[in-house]
C-alpha cells in the first residue's frame, strides 16, 4: 500500500447572541396574553446559575 500525504484545512464559527453573532449580553422580554412574561436570553447557562440570576433580575425589574 502506498503512503499518501495531504493537507487539510478546517474552520469553525460559533455564533452567539440572538442574531447569530449579536451581543451575547442582550435579552428579549415578551408579555403573554395570560399576563406572564417570557424572557429570552442570548447567553447559555453552563452551570453558573444564569437562569436563576436572570429570573431574579426580571422579577425585581418587572415587579
């Protein structure tokens, strides 16, 4: 069997934010017809407690 040699090139893009590359600190708040609020975060909770902290911030801000 002949030895074959070659070259490879790879690239990766990991977009963050709600607009695929937007600001990772943004959040959207929507009110529902039932009177609840839905918060969409552009950051991912990786075990640092992001969901709990954002729930507390929203509760304090919205009232």
